[in-house]
C-alpha cells in the first residue's frame, strides 16, 4: 500500500483523484480523517491500490456517455466487457466492468476544481488542440491570472464566464469540460450531442473565461492557512470562523457580481451591506476590483453579440434588465429553457451584475444561468446532471445566430 504526505491545498477528493481511487476507499484506509473536514498538512495517508468499478447499465446509456462519466476510453470499456457481446446489444441492468486507470481526458471534474487545475488544463488544451487559444485578460488581487479561452473563428462572438462567485466554482469545471468536449468535436468533425460543432465554430467565435474569481475559489476550497498574506483581515471579515464554504466574494470581501456600473448605487442601497465580507458588499465604487475591471475591459474590447454568465443554483435563466434587453432576448431564453429544462425568469429588483451591465451598455442579449439546485457550494455528485443541461444550453446558444 502506498503512502502520501498531505500538502497545502490537498483535499480528500484531490488526493483520491490523483491516485485514481475512490474517496470512500481512501477514507476506509485512513479512519483518522473525516469526509467533510480539512486534512491537516503533513499527515501521512495510506493509499489503497486502484481497483475496477462495476456499473449497472441504465436506460439511455451509450458508450460515449459512459466514457465521459468514468473518464475512460470507450474502447477500454468495450475491451473489458467482451464476454457481453457487442455494446449495441447491452441491456439495461447489465453489469459492466469499468477498468481502473487514468482519465481519458484533460479536464477531470472528480474533485475540487481550482486555479491550479484551471491553469494547467488551459495550457494542456491549447497544446492538444490547435484551434484553442488562451490569453490573459487580467489578474486577481493576489496576482493570479484571469484566463480566457478562444474556440472557433466565426464572425459572431459569444462569451461565457463562470465562477464570479467563489463558492460556485463547480461552474468552472462545467465550462472547462464543455471547452474540451467542443474542442475534441471540432477537431474530429464528429457530430456531438446532435450538433455539428465544426460548422458551428466556423460561424461563431466562442470566448470563455472559466474562473473570474480565482482568489475566492482558492479560499473556499483550501481554507485559510497560517501565513496567508490576508490572514487576519479574512478571519475578521468571516467573523472569526475558519469555515469559508459559504464565501462568495473576492479575497478583499467584495462581491464581484455587484461591481458593475448598472444602477450600482441602487444595488448598494438595496443590499445595505456596510463593508467587506463573505457576500453582498458591492465595493467602494464600481469596478474597484481588478477582476471586475478586467471583465469589463475584455467585454468592451471584444464587443460580444451575446453573453452568458454561469452561476449556481436554481435551474433558472435570467434574461432581462430594466427593459434594456433587445426584443429577441425572451425568445432566446425560452429556447435555452426548452433544451435544458431550466425556467426563464423575468427578474426584477437586481442591479450591478455583469449581465445587467452588458444589456444596459450594449443592448444585446445577456443571460445569467443558475445551474443545479441545492445549497452552495453544490456537491460534485450533481456534476453529471448539471453538465447534461449546461452542454445542451451552450450548444443552443451557439446555434442562435446560425439559425437566423
């Protein structure tokens, strides 16, 4: 049995992902650690050997879905189950052996997805797929890069962002998974989810910013450690608690999605938040935070035709802003809702968000997508269901101009 010494930033799921074992088996071998508690740095863990997984086929399962679900090549699944005959004849309820092994993809959403994983995967995607480009659009308070990915070369520019809010980091994993799947489908020319992605990306240029708030995401996932440059300030803002799972703001306690100059003063009055903290403080002025300022400058430079901001949770689509939205916005929201089963909502009583500012400034369609349902941060056990909805929704958004 292997042993592993815990390092800063390690979590139960990250260690399990690294060694290709389940979190349950890692817990079983290390009774001193608790599932929902941070693992102290320096603890030596016992790591069990990898083992195969058994899976009962569900109605509607395909090799493509199983490959994505387990991160294993479809051919490897077929090879491990030759005794069952052709995969096209596998019946619901049949037990499949899923061989243990490293994921057959770059983006791995089986554990916390933070700034380190994001930067690594952006570089790997750009090297793996010649049509993927990366650029740095700005830096966070603590100097972390805010990275944009570009896919496609069409004249219709669409932008999608994620993780404005720190404890909504699962949206980064959703968007990066979509980026990899779309890049692969574009390169192969294969139809993916009934969409000709190569054709779509000849009509559309897709700009993705998968993690607007990297400092906040790292705080939520890794916690506050001695030696953090803002240790005392953050502890005070969090009312003395070392639990940061509910933290939405950036590292200075400013809610980045309340930072935009769209009736910002009214949002300040409505929130009534006196100062920096885990959520709802709009900052001392619009665009005071480097993350929000970078997003505004990036948007003004690229002049997008359509934007979508991924948040959690509620399974809703917000599509309007103070009647500044164009006439086609509601119809597109209904199309997005039809493919995802999310509910289009005409929202009132909210200002200063990225989507609000975009609609007011450019008079073009902008949407806030509230993915999943529950209490933030949403658990990774929801990831597959959430991804089904978000992938369909984003592909539909890409087809909007193409179908006009």
